[in-house]
C-alpha cells in the first residue's frame, strides 16, 4: 500500500540482458510449461493444473517416471 509520503519513480524499462544458450533454453521450457498449465486450467480448472504440477515435481524428486511406458 502506498502512503501519502512515499513516491515511486515512473516505470522504467529494465535493462536488456543478453541471455546465454542455457538461459534461453530454460526460458523456452518455462514458457512451454506455462502454455500447458494454461490449457489445463481452461480444460479442468486451477486445482487440477496445480495438482498435476505438484505431482510432477514430486515424481521428479523421487525419481519416478513422469509418463507411462508405451
């Protein structure tokens, strides 16, 4: 909450940072996960999407496969 005595500088564009290949790759994966999460939310709601992401993280932590073998 902003108080009367506080002032904020106008929004300034953040300096452009050059990303290396690894950071660009990570950004691409994060965007891809975001797209999948948005589709899950649209199809089945936030609770489902959060559950899938949490269970996925748990499986990764426990070394379990994320997909059924085909």
